[in-house]
C-alpha cells in the first residue's frame, strides 16, 4: 500500500487537477517536486524544505539529486555547512523550470474549468448536505 502524507503536510490547497509531466522516461515533474522546489526557494534549505513537507531529509535530498541529474544544469545548488551554515537555493534554471511547471498547471486548469464545473454539478450531495434543487 503506498505511503500517504497526512493532509496537513502540504501548505498547498488541494487542487481539482493534478498535473504530472513526464519529460522523459526518467524525468518527471509533478506537484510534489514543484512544492519541494518552492520550499527550498522559501527556506533556503533542503532539510527545512523536507521538514515543511513532512519528508525526511534523505527523501528531499534524493528528489533534488534526481531533478539535478535530469536537467541540463542543476535546479538546486547547495553549500555544505560551516561558518556560514550552508544552505540551498534554486538556480536560475530551477526558477525557470518551476515557473514553467506552474504556468503549465494554470493552463491545464483553465483548459478543463468548464468540464470540471459540469462534473461538479453532476455530483451527488456530499454526506450531510442537502441537494441544491435549483439546478
């Protein structure tokens, strides 16, 4: 059975559409990796990004290594600790890849908005809710 993150693990709101881009057989980019890149950008640390996502440092590091290996240049640069404490940051390519993924995600959401509205209108009421009779 796949391991699931607790609902509170993610700061991103749950989306009706999940976009996973398989760029090559061995390179994929989806909401988890995009969130990790954003967390690294925001925290300046792979470890802090992993904690924010309730993910082990090893898992976060492995995902960053896979991303860095899959693109022409690294998406994340890290510095080993020391007097300045180390840290990590997105490279210009990392920021570009993240922006391109978020743009593709927004375009996909816009493209399916009408269909999603029709599907939502056809749903049975959620448990404990009365059906809207105005449809």
